[in-house]
C-alpha cells in the first residue's frame, strides 16, 4: 500500500527537496505552504503522515496540530522547527505529535524518524486487530546546551514527560541526571511531589526504612510509624539516584513494587498501593553489573522502559560557553556578587580541559573563580583546574616560585595552547575548534610562543 505524505512547509526549496526525496522512496507526496490549506486537505482526505513546519505565513504549526486534535482527525504528525525550545517540544508531544526534528533538516535523521513512525502505525494496527479478535495478545534547573547531544536529550525528556513509564537515566557523575529527572517530573503535569533519595548515601540497614517506611516498634529506635519515600511520592515522582548501589535484598523488594505496585512498611503487613512514577539514575552499566552478579537483570529491564543517556561534558565542549555564562550568572546571584564576564581566553581554557567531574566540576571551578575575582571579568589565571592524580587542591608553585595567579596572561595562554595541541595529537583543525581561533591565528601563536607539535 502506497504511503500518502503531506508536507506543510513555506521554504520552497526545502519543500521541493522533501517531495523529491520521498517520491523516490515510493511515497505519494503533496505539498503546501499554508496552515489553512493543509487543514482543508486533511479534512478532505486521509494521509499516512504529515510533515509540519512550526513557522508558516498564516499561522503556527503548533496551532494546526491543536486543530487536528480538536477535530479528531487522527493524523500522524512530525513537527519541524528551527527553534531549540523544550517547552515547544513538550507541547507538541502532548498535543499528539509523533515526533519532532530540528532544522536544518538532515535527510538521514528525517528518514529514520519517518520509518519509525510508520512502523509504530503498523504495530498499532496489528494490536487493534488482535484486540478485536478472539486471539489473546502476548503478554529546577534548566537543561543548558544547544549541541546535537543535548538536543537529543531534550527530545527524550519531552517524549518521557508524556508517559508514565519508568525511566532510567545513565551518565557519569556530575552530568546532571537529577536535573533531567526534575524536568521530566515538571513537564509531566502530575499532581504529586518530586521526592529524591540517593541510594548510595544511606547505609543498607536504614535505606529500606527510608524507601518503604516502618511501623512503630519495627526495630530498636522505631518509636513511631514513619512514611517512606514511596508513600511521600504518591501521585508524583520518586527519583532513585545511584540505583546501581542498591543491595540485593532491596533490589528484590523494589522489583516487586514495580511489578505489583504495592509494598509493605518495615515491620508491617498492610499492603500499600504505590502510585509514584519511578525515575532511576546510575553512573554504572547495569547490564555489566548484572553479568557480574551484582545487580538483577530483571530489575534492569523493569527500570529501563525508557532510557536517557547524558553525555559527559568532554563530549559536548561546544556547549561550554553557554553553560559557563549561565552558571556564572546563577553563582553570582547565590553569593551576592555582580555577574562577571568570561574572556575569550577563559572560554578557550575551559574548552581545553577534559572535565572528569563534568558539569558539577565546572560549577565548582567557576564558583572558586568568582569568589577570588577582584573585578567583573574572569581571566584564565583564576581557573584552578584539578591536576591529574590530584585531590582537587590548588596547583602548587612552579619551579620559579610563582603561583598560577602570579603568571602573565601570555604564559597562561602559551601553556593552554600547548596542552590543547598535546590533547589533539598536534591536529591543528581540532585544536582551532577547541581554542575558538582561526588556523592563521594558531600558527602565529605557535611561532610566538615557540610551541612544539607532538
């Protein structure tokens, strides 16, 4: 059966390119550049899929999406937008959009999304056919970043917010896993609270009581009944941070809660129903932990209904300028100081570091720099990077007896450029990208400071 596709896009070149591309795939394609005409066509004829731009001459795509839902036109829609707006993405998903992509449109990414949406349609038809037959079917902070990796995370947050499924957030320590969990909760529109607990911060003997509560007299010191996190998070979200540190007995009890949505307080027999949505996070590979016998594989599958991976900061260096500026503004408000500006050399130094502590380390470093700044400009000499193998203390004095704060800007810049060159193996193109300078400028600085290429 031929797939019918309607494209609503006011960029003539893009509209024509998309029409030609999908016609080559065997689709029956139509195009328009107006919301009103698009709505008339959908009312008059059924399409398998609609590609819808957000900004159109006679209105916004999100309003057309709302009209499609209000009139129950049952239309699969993929939104296309040049705006990197998490709120817009979440609204589109809530209004029924099958997916959304950011401009400039990449044909490979769009083709993959279209194929997935059409496959979901096919599976949905099969489920409906089974259901209609006698056959039983088988059993608050903002996310800061504009790079490709964080745009994908934003999309996954939007998709997760429209579901009540369990979410597993993975990533190194300090990447912002709780920020993501709070965003999912906030945009889910649930009535209950966001309740968080760090499974690695509480000893096993107390963690069970913290999670499930206890009855009076359940153990020594239990002088009264106590509600656990599961009860406190009713109708809301329970965030289980560092879930990979959970002891085996508690893994079994958590699995039962996920399967049956009920639990008992420590020392109690009453079955309490759980209505909390579970979001878990870990810096560990739970499948590797399961293979080593340290974590239940069946629990891993229960937790990983939806999976979101946060990339380390070293893999999204393009986000550092925006991230650093936002953090400096936030820190300045917190410590009651004027917001400071970051020089180009400071941003280059930040982009040249590998950030083993990720965003948390960046925030700590900028806090130190802002506290010690004497003016409203943060210069590279204020950045006390953690040295390899150190415990995070400030760098020691150099052979000349001067501390980094006492060095000239040229000395700091020369050292930083040399470190970047060493990091890239002497690749000038990659070094220019990290430093944010042109190739001729890099060549001049290599000559000026008599730097060596690895």
